[in-house]
C-alpha cells in the first residue's frame, strides 16, 4: 500500500497512522477538537490529583488516629 504523495498518483487510499490527525493551517474545526482533547485531558488529570490528595490525607488521618480506635 502506498502512502503520502504516491497515493494521489495511483488512487489508492492513504493508510493513516493511529492518533490525532495532522492539522492544516486553516482547519479551525480540527484545532478546536485538539484543544478540546487537551482540556479534557487536563480536567481528568486535575481530578485524578484531587482524588489522590484526598486519599493521601485520609490515609494520614487513619495513621494518626488509628491508635484511638477501640
């Protein structure tokens, strides 16, 4: 199978690599989609950090107060 500029010559489909497609200069929809992906990833990362911080804090409280438990 041909890729790149050779694909246009013989009419065969271009095999795309998995992942995000290349952005063209004036492709605003693709740019907005890429920005949305980055924002979703950032929100997920921040949520994960908050959950991790809460878990760490709860573990510390358990270690501190576990000797007071009956």
